[in-house]
């Protein structure tokens, strides 16, 4: 059993107008096998939380803690966070020209585990994972995300998730830009990773449609840089009906 703890986290960014606080005291605990969905309006700080956990240098943690099994994540470099078991599926996966998917995946797996995987076993695992995600086998020889459609990029992210076997995944709007078929396939990949590896998920989304496929244990409403409400899956259904307007009004008058 692993635990990811976020304690009273405050994060700011530097702008032309000076430092602006985005996260204003976020506290959240995720355990192995749990799925926590974070929902909220645009600009509420959801992606900032993802980037801060992953260690993006543009986001300044001004106070608070992030602990992975008691270890201080904020003291780790980005690669050390990945080696410790954190995985970020990016909202906008980047292209890496000149690096094939095959080379990227095996190099990354070697860096994470400290040793190269067996060629025979690794080739079988990659082939099986790509088949499960309904990816054309030729994608293995293409450059990372280069020329991929939005849905193909998201499948490539979940391919990494299944192969790298992290302790916790931060899925930043993984449903963005997916049609219904791609959403079904990608969601099935996340569920497989959770079932096979007792993965803990932090799922960031605007919409409830992905939650029909990836069932959350907890739903948190994010407004103005903090969690303003939490509940079970039924909270997502209520948000689908009512939206965020009542929470935004409450924050505006607070």
C-alpha cells in the first residue's frame, strides 16, 4: 500500500505583473487502488496541481508538502519523481522528433527500473499493450507523437502508463479531444493499469463522460485554487446537472 499526500499546498507562477498565487491551500490524500476525480471550471488551478506534483519548473511551491510514502517529493528532481513512482499523462503531449516510440519506451523503462528489460519479454509486453489500446503496430517505429492525432497521442500516454507501472498516475484531462471510441479504449487502459498494479489515480477532468468508464471513489470540486467540496461518484452527477455556478458564487462572496 502506497500513499500520496498533498498538504496545504500553495503554488504561484511568475507573470509580467509579478507573482500570482494559483493554488491556495490544497490538501488531498490518495492511496493505492483509489481513483480521485478533480473537477472544476477553466482556470481554477487543476492543471497547476498536476504540474506542481510532476515538478514543472515554472510553478513555484511557496508552502505546503507533497509526500510519497513519507518521502518529500518537493526535494526530488523530475526524473527522481518518476523513479519514485509518479506518472503524469499530459493534457497536451509533446512531439519528440528523431526519437522513435520503440527507443523512447525502452530507454525510459531502463531509466525507471535501473536496468534494461529483457528484449524478448519487453517486445511481447509492448506488442500486447499496443494491441489492447488498438494501436497500429507501425506506431512503434514512428517518432514520439510526431504527426499523431490528439487521440493517438492520448493512447501513447496510456501505453506508457501500462508499461512503466507507476504507483500513482496524474491524468490531466486525458479525455480532452477524444471521440467516444478512443475514450472507451483509453479508459480501459487506465482501468487495466489500476487492476494489474494497484495504481492510484488523480483524474483531472471538466466532464463526467470519462467517469462513466473510470469509476471514481472520490470526487473533489476545485474552484479558485482550492478544493471546495468532496464526495462520492454522485457528486459528479450533481455537477453534470448543476454545473459550478453555485460554487463560484460562494467563492466570490467569501
